[in-house]
C-alpha cells in the first residue's frame, strides 16, 4: 500500500464546501491535499454532453450530462431503465430521496440553481418557538457574518433595498456584492399575481454574476441553462475554484475514492485511505481531516469506516450518523393558462416566495417555499403540439401557445429531522466493493398535513390568480436535491454528531461540514448555509492548527 | 429536401436535412418509396405548402412518415429517446416559434442583464 503523502489539512470532496475550506487553509499558510472521487472535466465537455442529449433528457435529467465513472457512482439519469441503481431507496416517500448530485471535481454546484437564500432567525429555533424539530446550537447573529463572507466568496447578487431582502427582520452587516438580476416577463407577472394572494415573490439572491464580472468569471447573459450547466461560468460552480487552489499550492487528486477513515491514538484521525481506478489503495496522513462529500456520501463513509474502537462507525457514538436525513419534499403543478406567462428569459430560477415558510402555524404543520420555474418551455410546448399531429401554421401557432401559456409552479416544504429517515449501508456493493447507501424516507405527517391544509390550496390560489384553465398536481413528493441532516449538529454529544464548528464530537481533528450538519432543513435552498458552515469550520480548523 | 420543404414552410438547413434523411432511411427501409408517395400527392394538388395537400395524405404509413419528418426537423432528433443521435439543437425548429422571447437554452441572445421584462403579443410569430 503506497503512502501517498500528507498535508496539514486533508479534504475529501471538491464541492463548494471543500473548496472554500481549502482556500482559507491555503491563505493561512497551511498545506492542503484534496481527494476527489470522480474526474476533473472541462466545461465545454459538459456543454457538449448536454447539447447532444435528446430533448426529452434536457429537462429534469440533471445528471444526464455527467455520466458517472464506475468508481464514483451517482444517480444515473440518462437511461430510462436505471438498472444499476446506485441509491437504494425505501419507505413511503422513497421517490422523494432520489438525489441528483455529481461525483465530479466541483461537485453538485455544476448543476445547482444558484439560489442563495439565508435562513431566518426563527428557522434556527424550531424547538423553542414551535415545539418541533431541533434548535441550532447558536443564533442567527453568530451565523450572519459567515453568510456575508460566503456571499462575497462565491459572488452573490441580491437587493440593497431592505424591503426586498430575506430574512425580512434581520439586518445585513454588509450589502450584496452585486445587484439583483432583472426579472423576465413571467416573473414580473407572477410577482403581481402572487402579491394579490398574500405571497411575496422576491428577487432571489443568487450566485450569478449580475451586470459585471466577478472573480474572473463573466456576467450572466441569460443562457437559461443554469441547470444542468452554465456554459460560461457566470453562475458560481466549485470547479472554477480548483485552478485557483492549485495556484496557491493546493494539491488535488481526482479519481481518488476515500473508503476508509483510520483512527489512532486518543481516537484521533490518523489517515484516510483511498482507491484509485486500478483498485490500488493509498494512505494519506494529515493533521486535520475534512469529509465534505455531501450528506449521503459523508455518513456512508463514516459508517463504512467502522472499526473496533468505533463499532457504530466513525464519529457515531451518538448513533446519529446517517439519521435525520432531510431534503425539501417537493410538489409541483402543471398549469395551462389563458394568458402567457413567458418563461425562458434570464436564469432558470431567479425569484421565490418565502413568506409562506414563516409563522405560528409551524407548531402544527410545516412552511414552504413557492416559485415558478423559469426554464424555457419551448420544448415542452413543441412536444405537446407535435403529439396533436398538427402541421404547418397550425403547428407553429400551437407550439407558441403551449410554450407561453403553460407553466410549472413548485412548492418545497421544510422537512423535520426524523431519526427514522436514515441512511445505512446496503448489502449491495458498488464497483469498488463499497456498500451502496440505503436510505429510508418518509416525509412525515408534519409535511403531509401542510400539503393538505396549506400549500396545495395556496398553489391553487396562485394558479387561479394566473388564470389557469387546468391544474395538474404531481402525484407524489419529489426530491429537491438539498441533502441535509446526516451528521447533525448540536451542543450535546449524545444526540448530535458535530459541534457548532462542524467538528466531530468523537474526534478532535475530524470536521464534517456542509448540509449534513444542518439541524433544520428550512424551506429554502441549502447551499449558502452550507457555505457559511464551511467558513465557520475553516476558522476553527485554522485556529486549531495555529494554536493547537 | 423537396418533401421537407413541402411539409415545413420554413427555411431549412440542407446539412440537417441530409442527416435526417440518412437517419430515417436507416430506421425505415421504405422511406424513399413513402417520400415518393407523398411527393406524388403534393404534385397532384399542385401544392406549394403543407396545408394544400396534407388532408389528402391517407392514414397509415404515409401519414406517419410525413409526421415523423416534421417531428425530426422540429425536435432535432429522429426519435426522442435515450441514446438518440442529435443532429440539430440551435437549428431545431421547435425553438423558433418563441424565438422572440425564449432563449434557446445555452445559446444566449442577450447581453449582461440585457433581457427585457416585456414580451411581444402571443399573436406574433417570428419569421423563420
């Protein structure tokens, strides 16, 4: 077994969390080695992959341009019959955990929407305020400066007018570095209609360069292709960070699948072991170890690494590793409209309704985020019109009508951290003989009650306001790809996996930052919060290595 | 290309047409006979646009082939299924009827923040 080197900070995962920690460590003069399970790829390759997808795979099959390597499997969305299914899912809402992430260098930010909502002070105190879920072990005031740093680190555009900011009741310590992106016609119309039914459609803070270049990346020009890939890197994705990390002396090893975390004296982490595509094993030592592989891959690795001293898995004396799996259960409504709601202008998502996620009702049922989808519906309209066997002028007219006068409204519900929503190791193994993840998922009554009494009626009200002539609700809950909770944060080591700095309670030199640490799922996209936690962990890591 | 021009009243790229022809022939050995059949119906009616002869195309293989040719030009694939070869994206006609508003994904027509919040009337139809 080769001993492949060493660094002060060893990071598994080159997504947004790993990259932000790497940069801060390098800037502090520490050495950094990053291990990425999947390959490095060039942007042009992904754009070509996307453009060569048949039209039916260009929407919603967000992993289709990212065929996984055999040693780094992720959800396949290219083949209809996904026989080599990687994620083993069970439970009444198995479908809602069909998570699409990308095991490539750069991670899931390759195909994220780019939305950067902050959570609210109330979101962090569900237990105290509403008697459900968990409280965060610190307040919004502690998190706020990290949000600011995150927004500047990745380049977030957002409103300077406090009336348009979120959270509505928490003062920002700094303005957004860039102004909001303009709405297209659909979003403008939706904003007007939504206001009439008490739903406030705000311009979304987003990691998309607005009007100017930022950190060497160009401004958004409305390619309307944010997922599955921004052709020009106007949307932040972590792959753009990698050359900068190497320029600062960071080492990045691609196609290196970490499969074991090795403990040693005082149950500290001694090393991690990884397999290369030839299935040869390598050992890497370090002073501090960061596992930032997302809230499925990180708990999976911790459980797989169990040893005599840690029989329940690394960092798992609490038995919470792999539990509390969260995502926002999603419903959507397909509408036909009398008047156009033009999509396809500007980014694919540029606004959301969040006032519906807050309120006293949260003691009874959950809150949610609403939005219209802004991806161009031209293919959707064309496919429907062609099915009608129209030709000539009638075909063109119907394509235009069905593209413009149909819409998709989405609602994403806040989940609760439920211990039975759990990741364990499946008996099925992958190409490297690592157990595939098995996840049991049930959205729970707190969510179901909300759908019945609150969110679906609200969707109908919004649809009515838009003049919908038909309304088709999705048959079940779907995934939102915001994987959270599997290494939950708390002050008490008996009931949580990591401390307020995302340091494992059980191992003084192991950090597990990201979505996995979030004690509440909230209704909004998790990435900015994950990024803030990454920076908080980075502060703790640098402090720990400088001062012992 | 002749039958395509008759079935679709728009500017058609010859390169795309050649690829459609090749892909469809590979899937359908009767393609050239069917195309000849469609052309005969069109000539019979002195048709110059599709509306002038399409009602006379009988249900069955001839009509299905005509619709398949139209679909291929609009979608840019012969079959919209996994592993299909894509021979047109930017030139796929499906994007043209809304080209005045909706971006062809990944082919931006705008500049930094330069897209409008106004849209032309639904009754408009871009030239193509």
